[in-house]
């Protein structure tokens, strides 16, 4: 990889993708961050993404896919506010093929601006639950992206095989302002502390032996 | 395929995808049509899609991806109105990875409603010019979709290896109301008759030896 490689990084504003953006920048990629609004409850994460891209000093584009809400209604509690957000993993926390949709728009953007790399923050702890976080998925997607654009794209996550605690450790090394990241599935003024995503965040800091800068409402 | 198979059909309102929707219906699929707004000049095609789905009497969903306009600015004349729409094929008629984006949303929708098939209208005449119309692309995409959803999805075009003239012939057999379809890249009251898409439409009717019901402004 030369210093002129340009990467589109999918940035949700959470811990994993924010650290992926910092990682890509540290590797010498010209980073372009891409954030999606898709009708998710936690609009706070979009603001977190803005702050992370701002801290890194790189271009940031927010793409509004809010009309996907209509597609996802009934399928996932992260979009459909009539469904309860579970404290433990349940299938209704899965937003169907979300990473497939995000990666496809990222590939379209990469092809438009002449970038050859698309990076997202999938990691080992998510692989058992979320099929679109697995390496076999993004390798297949990379093949489709190459064939569909005629461009030698690379599509990957730097966190393959790593857990969220490992990412916390990498974030510290890379100087990621973790206090600016947002993980909570809900839209409170601070992290709720009890949804599945907050639980995973807390556990990751504990497992990494790192002080958690996050203010939690309870738990 | 049993009679209970459900298919999401990507319907632009043009000749190829309208005939694909009619074909799927004739094969016994439960057809759900999906149309995209993505900042394209020709909003008329969305209205054409509504009419085709209405004629077929099947559910129709229009997904507004208009904020993709921001992604595609500068890359394609079909979205960026500061670029000229060419009369012959030029790279700026390519909307980068458009079918990849559309197929990924269609897969998300299929997974949400429990459909096992995604159909679009790519055909042989487009294959040399548009990489995301080629069979090797949609086979790879199908693999990514299966891995990313854990569902045994099929993703294909019924027009593999066929040209647009063949599709006109199939449309007649299937009773597609071709006068309701819209192919023109521009947004006039009637088809312009001279853009690349109108030229291909006219040629297809001529080659099929079929009377063309389309009213063209010139050419």
C-alpha cells in the first residue's frame, strides 16, 4: 500500500468504527468517512461520527437512507420503535443486511472518488451473531464489488479475529477520543448502560483493564 | 421453485425491468416490486414503475435514496445535471455500482419480508458496458447476499444472454403494457428519441419487428 491509497471508512460513531478510522489514518490512507442515517433510534451516533471525523481532520459525508425505515419496519427493534430493544442478543437486533447496504454505498462512493479501499469495523465478537460481520461475507462482497465496478477494490475490517476489548486497547494506542464515541442503541442524553450495546461496551473496557470514560445512566 | 416463492423485483419502469416483473409473475412468484429514487433526472420512470406494478396488481415500494445524489455528483450525467447526457455510450452514463446498491437494498427487503429471490433486469446488450449487469457480478453478489443474511437467496436476471430485442418479443408474449414503460434518460413530456437509452429502445423494437408504441420527440 502506498501513501497515496485512499480509503472510504464506514463510520457509525461507535467504538469499533471510530478506531478503524484512526487505524486507517495511522496507516497512511487518505481517509474519507461515510456515515449513514437509516432511521435508527440513536441519532446521537451521527453526531458522534461528526466529532470523530472532525478530531481526525478528514472529510466526512453523511448519507441519509432514512427511507430504509420503511424497508426495515417490523424486522428490527433498532429502527421500529414499536418493538422493544432487548438487553441481550435477539434476532430483532439484527438490521437485515445492513452492512451489505452500507458497503454497497461505500463502494459506489469509492468508485466515484477514485478510492481503492473500503473499510468497516466488523470484529470477532459480532461474528457469531451478525452474518454480515464475518470475513467470509466481506471477502465475497469484495469479489462482487470488483466485478461490479471493474476496479481493484479491497473491502475489509482491520478487526478480523479481534474482540472489542482488543479494539479498546488499540484505540488507546492510536489516541482515539473514546469519550466522543457513542454505542448506546437508545437516544438518551447519556449511554443507558443496559442495552446490549452498552453492556458490550462496558465489558470491553473492563476486559481491557482500561478506565471507561463513558457516563452511563444505570447498571 | 414452488408456487409460494416470493421474489423482490427491482423495477425501474423501463422495458427490461417491467418485462422481468411480468415474467416473474407468470412463473408463479409472489412479486414485490421495488423502485429507487436516487436523484436521477428521469423521475418519470418512477411514475412508469407505479403504473406497471399497478397493471400487474402487485405490491410496490418506492425507496428514496435521493441523498445518493451527493455521492454521485460529478461521476455521472444521469444524476449530475451540470454534465451533458451523451447520445452514445460514454463512461459518464455509468452510475457507479448502481445495481450493487439496488441489489443490496433489495436483499435487505427480501430478508425483512421472508422472500428468497431477488430479480433484476440486466441483459446481454448492457454487459459489455456496465460491469454490474454481468452474470459473473450477480453470481458473486448472490454469494455475498447468502453469506451476509444466512438465507438461501437467489439473485439473478431472467435476461442473461438475451438482447433488448429479445426482451421486446418476450414482453409481447407476456402482455406487458409497453406503452406505459419509460426508457428516456431525460425528463421531457415524451421520450426524447435521441439519448442513448431512447436509441436502444427504438432499435430493439425495430430489431424485434414489432410496432413501437412510444411517442418520440425527435429522431
